[in-house]
């Protein structure tokens, strides 16, 4: 996503790499993915603030003349505050990026305790 056109919003909605106000929001902690702040897209709509309504949004100003294609593309998708992170596929992606719980006291690919009991 090209962020060069995006103005940053100053309101912080995350804590410890998660969004505590969303009960099913994933935790990005330990994945290497950093939560990103909301941004204002080129249409003046804040994306990723979890409010889901903006007076500048085409959804709030819909008419028979509104082209639905105006709401397509990266300007409407937040990289870390998006409903898509709630899918099982994306949850698996996050889990695969986390180190095993026994880290750093285990070899990442070898079972060094094999045959010791």
C-alpha cells in the first residue's frame, strides 16, 4: 500500500500490539508486524480508527449517482485494523510468525531431548 498520500491520525487505538476494544481482534505481539495508526485517505476519510463512519465517506453521502468503484483499492484498507485479520487463514499466518513458547531455550529445528529419557 502506498502511504505517501496518507495523512496520519493522532488518535492511538492500540495497546500491546492489539486492539483491546475489539474482542476478536488478533494480537500482533511477537509476529514482527507492528500495529499501524489510522490514516486519512485521499478522500478525507479516516481508515483504521474503528469508528466505521466518516462524514466524508461515500457511504454517508450515497446517492444514485455514486459510483461504488470509488470505494475500491488500497485507500480503503488498513494494514493491521482490518476485518480480514479475523479469518482463520490470517490467524494461522500470524501464528506461524511467532517463536515457539519454549524459545530461547530450545533449538528451532532439532529436538535435543530426543532419547534422553
